[in-house]
C-alpha cells in the first residue's frame, strides 16, 4: 500500500473551503492507502508565536473536525506534529545541507512576509517549507494531498531528497507527489477565494440559521442582475458555484436554465443553496460539537496516532543518522 501524508495548521476554525479543498480528499485517500494526517502545531507557531494559547484549542477542534468529516482512526493515523520530535531532528539535519537561496526563492515567502499581520521575519518562518519537507520525507510518503499553493513546497521537498541522496550516496526517500483536489476552488461569500482573512467564509461550525443568514444576506450574485426581471448569468455567479458543489443535478440544471431567462429570483436561489448547504453541513457540525465535548477521547486518539507515527519516524531517523555518520552511543 502506498503511503499518504498531509497536514493542516491549527490556526483557526475550518471552513467549507477546507472541507471541499482538502478534507474530502483526505477521507477519499484513507481508502486503499496507508494514511497519516497530522495537525501541524509547530507550523502554526511560525505566525502565532505571540498567541500560543490559541494553538491547543485549535488542535482539539481540528481533531474533532477530522473525525467528523469521516477520517477513521482505525484506518488513518491521526497525530500531532509536536508529539513526534523526530520531525525537528530531521528539520535540523536538513537545515545543514539546504542552500539558503532555495528557501529565499520560495514564491510565497516574500509575499507572505509583506502581507502578514504578525511579524514573520523569523528564522523559523524562513524554514517553514523545510520543516514541511521533513514532515513528508520522515514518513517516506508517496502522495501528499494539498492545495495548489503548496506545489512549490512539494518541489522543494523533492529537491531536498535528491540532495540528501547525492551527498550521502543513499536512496532513503521516495519522491513524494502532490495530489490536487478534483474540485475547483470554493468561492467565498464575496466571490473571492474563501478565506478566514477575507471575512467571507462559511465555517464548519456555523449553525443552520447562520448559514441561512450568510447565504441570503451576504452572498454575492451576478452584479448585472439588478431587477428580478433581468436575466442573470450563472457562470459568473458565486451562488451558482455553490449549487454545483452542494445541490442535486436537477437543481443545478434548473437554476442554470431559469436564471438565464429570469425565471427564478436571486433570493429564492440563495435560499435553495442555503438549504443544500445545511443538509450537507449540519451532520458534520453536530459531530464536531459532540467530539469536542469529549476532550479525553480526542486526546486518546491523538496520543495513539502520535505513537504510531513516532514508530515510523524513528525508524527513518535511524537510517538518516547512519547516512550522515552520526554515532549511536549507549
Ligand atoms: N504548509 C501546509 C499548508 O499550509 C501544511 C503542512 C505542513 C503540510 N506540513 C505538511 C501539508 C506536510 C502537507 C504535508 O497547507
Ligand atoms: Fe446567481 Fe441564482 Fe441569481 Fe442566477 S438566480 S444570478 S445563479 S443567485
């Protein structure tokens, strides 16, 4: 069985973009693969080092979410990055042999540095993609389900693996491949990409009345359609994008036809989308709340998963230390 690995930062509540963009893919891949899904709390520290108290609650919430969307701790190893210290050791060793220029030229680096709210001018933030390379390679993962914005990090991961092999004349790490989601990006309520920082998200913990409110009052539609009698263009309408993701085929076809001939009003159309969303999201929301109420149960699952992950990671580290001629004393 091929090994799959991915991770999400515990840096705030998950929204529909995470569900469609990443989590659904995780669930799909736990079938037929040996899968490892982690919560990257060290990565969250690169931007939350001044708000450390937020990370553990967000970790629990993300664990509750992993389970609620259908990840099964019997099939997938669910774990917390900071509980497997071997990642830090591999990161350190990689940092000795990775040219600084490889990290400085990561396209997201300078951009994030300038746009972020926190000061990201730290050593750890520059090394973010290298820690990610360690996360992936330590499990010898073959596939990594991620969003498009992570492709460069995967490329860097492969380059680090090649350099390691070249320098120490070994072939420790298989080259990991990204697995992109088949689904297109989820638009936010305003039509831009859904993101917590744009304040345009529908969160997995939003209650039905909040979802209804957000869909009917906040969601953008075709701006050219001013009156109900004006025909609309679903192709440029975020509401229609949601229909395609969450409504039945019949509804999608109906909206596609009726909108163009002004046969359906935008308010009605948005209410339908809200109902489709609620139908899909409400069972997930209830499971998240229910899982969160059992903190001890969540901790057990994470402790167990972290132990299983550690067994794999420490085996890889044995090979790495040997390749780098580090001693094993006592
Ligand atoms: N950088 C990833 C993101 O922001 C999170 C991440 C950290 C990750 N380590 C990983 C993803 C290893 C995949 C594999 O989405
Ligand atoms: Fe968008 Fe629906 Fe209005 Fe058409 S009817 S413009 S798809 S909200």
